[in-house]
């Protein structure tokens, strides 16, 4: 059977496909013995689950509210009551001048970025030149890589790497390279995640402000992916101020709050962009799902969407981050080349294996045979032309799951790293 260029492009194997198939295999189809340290599934937090169950109980007992939630389409912009409450919440919390016209909903962040990247990048209407999305700092989110309808829509830049104590590094933006890229290429948008998935890096306020000024001067949007950030779920462990302006597109999600199954993405932008996204959503989805927005509406009315994020969820992951960091340092204390990125946000260890004698892709395969699921670093460098060895020296490890599984998984990872450094290869048996 013959397929279109579109079909061939989007049906090919990809990093995000591998990640999600691993997640499904470990969490839904396995025997329960797999150590899932790979996917981006949030951890189960009893206080959050109780609040969500309580919110659903209210919906179920509020006349025909449940029946309307599952039995009626929302408009293509998204659920009206939720959008109104969210615009008011963000305006009160941050002083942003938002109205409902500034917000659209999608079926999850992946859906948001498919729309956004293809709105601003690719072949331009009535033109032959290709506009690209500039990623000023890699590694970046694995899910960006294959979202462009056109090929080669990403341009990524190498970071500056700051060496810190305790075998720790931190990525920083090379602004000289950013300014050169804006001059030398047709850039349709700049995009950065804050905090960064996979590294847990949080670009500092001065970096975000400088990116904002550069994008504004260039007449292009700055897309800030806040899936792990403020105000919910709030997984930022350093001082970081949220920033929005008319040229900034800020995206949020309900997934890392604890609702990945409802697939709710949120886009905050100027009304012109929201109108474009609403029209795209009508064509691609008719409407976005209602369950997530209706549940979140109840949480906003109770005041628990923000308070749970700041008082429960952030504390939960911060404690896990400290445990995972200390455990990795302890079980690799004889391996000075095993380092990690400073954990400033999200719920991942970004393990950097300096001068690794094999590839982390080979390590991934070996670990999978031992029942440990991780994600090799090579998938987190979309649009990077440079054949940078660093890509094959990194590994993303989630610490969101049960502490027992994280501890067992990290110890097995340490065993395999020790063996690889000692023998110069990965065992294949």
C-alpha cells in the first residue's frame, strides 16, 4: 500500500513513540515487576487523588452536570467556564491582563505544540522559504522532534555548560549564538521549556527576559512551555518568575498536576493567535475534551488548584529529587565521570556519562533487558546539526514513581555504568 508524504513522515518510528510504548508496556501491560524510570507519567499523590475524587463527587451530584460534561461538545476554543475562571485566576495571581479571549484549550500539550509549531514554522504561505523554530538550549523535550509537517523545522543551539560541585552541571543559553541564528536564519518562533524536560534546568529570569526582548525585536513569538512549571503543577525548586506579554505564548497542562489521562493542554496568547488556534482545533479535533476542564473548574472554585501545587505537589517531588540525587551520588561514588544536571525543576535525573565508552542507546537496551526503563539522551536534541558526543552520553531517569522502584533502578543503572566503564563496552547478553 502506498502512503502520502504526511503519512510516511508521521508513521515512522520516533523517540516519543518508543517512550510511550515503553510506558504502556511497563504500567499497563506488564507483570508489575518492571522498574519504570523512563516515561513522563506523574507520581500518584494521595492528597491530589482525594481532591480529584471529591471534585468528581460534586460533579456527579450536581444535577445533570456530569451528563452535560460527557454528553455535549465544548466549542473549539475550549470549555467556557474553565477558560473564564482560569483567565481571572492568572490575572489575579500574576497581574497579567488576560481575558477569556487570551486562552484556548487543546487535547494535551503534544496537541498544543503540533498546532503552534506548524502555525509559525514550515513553508510560508505564498513563499518558498522555510521558517524554523529556534530552540536556544538543548537538550529539549523529546516530543517536539517530530511535530513539524515540513522537515527540518527546528534549529537548536548548543548550551554553555557550567561545572558545579558534587559532579553536577548546569546548562546556560549562549546568547551570542542565539543572536547569530536570528540574523542568519528565517526564524518563525523561539521555544523553551521552563523547567526543561529532560534536564530539570530552569532558565533564569534574566535569560527569559533577554529571550523575550530578542523575540519582540524580531517580531516573532516566544513560546514558553510550562508543562512542569508555574502556576500548576509548580515543579520549580528555584526562584523563577513567570512572565507573559503580548508576544509570548505560554503553555500549561493538567497532566503533571496528576491528570495525564484527561489530555488537557492550555495555551495563553494574544487573541489573534488564539483565534487561529481555535480554527485549527475545529478542523483537527472539532473540540477539546471536557472532563479535565470541568474537574479543574471545580478545583479553581475551591482554591485547591494552586494550593495543592505549591503546598503538596512541589514538596512531594522536591523530596524525591533530593533522595534520587543523593542515591545516584552514593551508588556511583567510584565513577567520577558519572555526573548529573542540577535538579531545578520537573521530576527527572539527567545523567551525564562523561567519555562514555559506548552509547546510552546501547545502555538503554541493556537496562530494558534487566527490567529497567529509561530514555536515552539522543532523542532530546531536535534540530541539532552538530554531531555532538554529549548526545550519546546522557540518560533521562524519572524519579516520579515509587521510591523502592527508583532505588532499585538506580542501583542497576550504576552496576551497568560501572561495568561499561571497566570493560569499555555494554554487555549484550
